[in-house]
């Protein structure tokens, strides 16, 4: 449920700001290697106005990080 809620909120915010996901990802991929650290992910969420506590954000990152 946590992941689904984050997905909905994240999509809502990037659509509201007219920001394509690939552009947003590239902007916050600090190593420019096609992956993100948790800190990159947290910064991207903050910049996208996705307000979520760090513990839940870390749980989401762990679920989607491969």
C-alpha cells in the first residue's frame, strides 16, 4: 500500500510540473550512470514536492531498488 500511494503521489506531482520522468531521473542521478543512491532518490522526491517521512521513503527505495 505504501508503494502504491507513493507512485500515485509522485506521478501526480511530475504531471503537475510537466516534468518527464527520464529528465527528472537524469537530473538527480548524481553519478550520471543510470542509477540513484538513496540520497539522490530523496532529493528527487523533495524537489518533486513528494512529502514523505524518510523512513517510509527508505522503505519505498528498498522495494524498487534492484
